[in-house]
């Protein structure tokens, strides 16, 4: 009887020891295993972020230029992507223009110019002039109106005669691109490539390197 009791006690002790080894983990060892790989990943991410945030070096002989005005953010972004291949840095800025009312504009097309003016005159359209510069250069201005209703009536009149003008709020914001490029960069062909009305050299920010 005593022998059986001792055997039962021994079996229970063995089972308890086995369960302890199976289910018990040292908290210190677990913490060590969990944190052993994380610092390296964080350091790598920090180094990558620092590399991305590092500003480009501007050479002392850099060429700086401004391109614009662009009338909307989408056109500006497209031009920015084109200029990036030639530039060290390209920054966009928005310029607010003072003004009131609404302008009716016939955008530039292949036939805009003297031929378009003749077509407008033949259709009995008055109060117009060719736009020589600015964001709408090559187009035709067809009137300035103090209210949107007046501009809308003019728009409908012109559409009824086969023209497709648009209404533009007077004094709308325009966009410019400021470019920093290596020595030898020529703003003139770059302006033509991105369809910027103006592209000219400007003073560079403080050079480094």
C-alpha cells in the first residue's frame, strides 16, 4: 500500500515538472527574444528617413529660374515632373492675384489669332481682344463682367454661335515653379517644353557645396 502511494506521488511530481517545462517561459528571456531584432529595424528606418529628408546640395555655379504662370494645380504638377529630369530641385508656389468679377475667355487653339478674330467678327461678336501674354496668351478675351450671371449670358451667346469659351474668375490664383539646376541649364527651351508663358533666370538661394 505504501509502495503504491509512493508511486502515485512520484508520477504526479513528474507530471507537474513536465507541465512546468512545457508551459512556463522566463519573462526575462521572452523580453530579450522579442526586443532583439526591433532596434535594428528602427535604426534602419531612421537612417532611410534621414536620407530622404536630406536637402539636395546646391552648387555655387547653379542656374536658377522661375516658370509660369500656370493656371491650375494639375498643369503645374505635370510641368514640375517634366522639369525634375533637368533640375536639382523644383519647388511650386502659388501667387494670389487681386481682381473682381469674371472674364470670358476663348482658350488658345491652332486657329486662334487673326483667323479666330475674323471668325468672331463675322459672327457679329464685339468687345474682344487678343491676349498677348500671361497664362492665356494666344487666346481671346471676350468681356469682363461684374457678376457671374452676366458672364454666363455672354457664354451662352457665344456657344449659340459655335464657339466654346470659358468663364474665369478675375484675379484667380496662379502657380509658378522655381527651379535650381546645374550650370548650363537654359530656361528658354525648358519653358517651351512645359508650355510656360514665362521662363527666366532668377537669383539662387544661398549656395552650398
